[in-house]
C-alpha cells in the first residue's frame, strides 16, 4: 500500500523558507567576502516571501494536512505572518551590530532563519511529534546564536544556562506528552481531543499527571514564574541583537504552543489547567513587576518586564473563551512589537565600542536625539499600559476576558501590579528626558533604513492603540 | 491500570537483589588481605607509565559529533530500505529530500574545513 501523498499547498511557506535557507547558506558559503551583503538580502527575501505566500493563502479555511500532523488555520497564519515580519525587523536592526561586533555573518543569518522555520512549524503543528520537532528546531539555533562568539565567556555562560534549562524543559514537556499519549493512545491532537472527551472524569488522573509536566514545559518556554530563572540571565548575557531575537519571535511561538497544547488539546480539562495557569500568571505578574523595579541594567529590567507581560498574556488564556484567546493573541503580538522596538533601540545604539547595558546609558537621550527618545517613550508608555497606546488596548482585552468569566479578583491583582510596574517604565522616560546627558554629542542609528524601520515600529505601537480594530478582529476571527 | 506494571516492579526488585547480593556476598565471604603492592596501580604488570588524565585533541570532539550526525542517517535508511517497495514514489522522494538537506550540511562542513585535520 503506497503512502498517500499529502496536500503540500498549505505548507508552501514552510517549504519555501527551508529551501531558501539552504540556498542562503550555500550562496554565502561560496560568495567572496565583498559579496557578503547577499546573505542579508537573501535572508530578507526569504522572510518577505514567506509573508507573501502566507497572505496569498489567507482566505482559505482551516486545513489539516501531512496525515493530521499539520494544521493551517487563521491562528497559525496570523502568527506566521507576525513571526516572519518581526524576524525581518530583527535582521534589519542587527545588520550593523554583527558587522561591528565581528559576529560570523553567514551563520548568524542562517541560524536566525532556521529558528524562524522552527517557529513556523511549531505554530502550525497538530500533533505532539510535530510540536516537539518545531520546538527543538526553533530553540537549538538560539543556543548556538548566543554562543556564536565563543571567545566570550559571558556569551558562553548564557548559552550554557539557556541550553541546560531548555533541555530540562523539553524533557519535562516530552514526559508530559508521553503520559497523555499513554492515556489516549494517539499523538494527534484531533484524536487526543476525542479520546479525552469520551473518558469519564474518574479516569482523568493520568491525563492531569501529564498535564502538570506539559504546563511546566510550556511555562518555561514562556519564561513565566516559577520557571523564569533563565530569563534575566540569558537576556543579559546574550549579544544585544540575539536578546532582541529571543525576546520577540519566540514569545509568539510559545503562545502558539500554549494554544495548541492546552486550548486545543485539552478543552475538557480546562478547569484543571486554568487553575494552574492562574497561579503562574499571578506569580509572574507580581514577581516580574516588583523585581524589575530594582534593576539598573536595562536588559535585565526588560527581562523581568517580559516575565510580567507573559503573566498578563496568560490571563486571556485562563479565561478559556474564544474572546480570551483572541485577547491573549492580541496581547502577545503587541508585546512582541513593543519589545522589538525597545531591544532594537538598545541593540542599534550599541556601536563604536559602547554597549548599552544600563538604564543610565540612556541619560539625556532627548537632548542627543529627540526622535529616538520619543520612540522609546511611546514603547515604554505602551508597556506600562497608558492610553492611547497599543499596550493599553491589549491589557484591556485580557482584563475584560477574565472579568467576563467571573475572576474579578484576578483582574484586580493584575491592575494593582500594573500600577507598580508603571514606575520602572516611567523611570526610563525620566532618565531620557530629565537627566543631564553624560556627553552632549548627537547619537543616531547607523543607517537610514534602520531609522525608518524603528519609526515604523514605534508608530505602529501608537497606531494599533488608536485603531486596534483591524488586528483585534483578525484575532477574534481566528478563534 | 497500575497492576499492569507489577511485573516490572518485580523485575526491578530481582535485578537489585541479584546485582547487590553478589557484591555483598563477595564482600562478606571472599578473603580480603590488602598490602601496598596489591593496591598500587599498574599497567600490564608494570608500574603505571603516566597519569590517565591526559589532555586530548579537541578536534576528536568535532569529528565525533560529525560522525554521530552522519551515522544516524543510517538508522533512518535501514527501515526505509526494507519497506521501499511498499511506500511508492512518495516514500522514495521523501528520503531524497532528507538526503538533500543532509548534503547541504555536508557541503557546509566541508567548505568550512571541519574535515581538514591540520
């Protein structure tokens, strides 16, 4: 019996990225040194092409292919478009940094592309096996990216920490998935859902046992308390552009993981996982916001802020309604845009031997370059959740979702800590606008296209706050 | 459900009993009269030439990694070859795609000089 040929058309973006990544690798391997710009151009073409191909397919309904291992629906397509677009900006922002810091050009681009491919596979996977393959494909290149300059002890340490913790988390996830496989007899999500809903609740014990490990693995990938220990160390210890990469796309991919593994696989034990996530969310919001206050290192501060932001995102998932998932998706997309701009600015200003590490390094940025300071102000206010910026709309969405299912106390706690959190975001603004600069020379981004990109990035945060309708309705249509 | 695993528990218990029992019995029954000569390290009857902890070339590590990488493909090839006549053209081409990706990696490592010893 010959194997059925699966329908390859939904997977065209992934196949395209795979082929183009191999082409990029070979071309930049054989091109001479003065043609090294081709690596960059080909990488960007790969990402743009993936966006276009996904958009061309966008009008289709959800479709399962590869013998039930892959699903292409609006969740996966929207996440794919954002992942590729954000990675496009990441490569643009880091072009000058890798040249200045003598990072290997070919390897940097190819590893970023492979990681992106892993994220694309992860968000459209529909079985435990493809989830795991996607997860590993997106994390393994990240470990290598951090340690790309292996002569640096700091980078090697960060890579080692990330690798060891990531391996433990993958192990936990795999163990949990194997338990669920043992209980249901299938690795395909569509099958698992059927079996679980047919099981009497007295036999849910082994599924709950597996669920605990799955949640631990997922929380690690999100960087949520109590699995957050790696986040500040890795963010701080990585080269600035790699931090930029880790802090943006992977968050979207991890959200995809949450949706596929919890929301889609286990709607019947929703009560169990939403209780566990509630604890994780409250702890993340609390600890992230409080510990961020005492940080003087800007990357560590943004790392703790990301822990808190992931807690807010989880609120939408906890609600367990279509509206809640849509709000969480909106939140994670907005968050990745904001952290793209914040880390992007940090990465692009780190040149000519200066590495921006401390909040103090941004002293008097307003006098040295008012436009950059304004962009950073938009992002910081948006992260703090101040209207009319996108972060405000995102926070409203998730709070509305939890209140709608009756968890008013959860919304109250989240709001309280949002006020606490506003302090350290506004402190960055204070340092930029009201402190005297250490040097009065003007600083600027390396090239014109980077200035344009950062402006587009910053203004999109403003625009999505004023007109959230389009993206919000896309998110809602996806669930 | 858990009763299915009872034989495994018995197996573990017997395993520990046999393995641990042998060590304990040999400790209790065997004569034990050590002296300095018996306890000294030796190599084929001669005194030890050098310390066992000697540095070795890090390039072995690279070769070992590459070996594992390309050796593992055999693990996929054997079952594929066994059922080749059943899986048709699609099965054949799937493996060719896999091989092609592997070849790209091979070209990369060759060009980067990972196969040169010097």
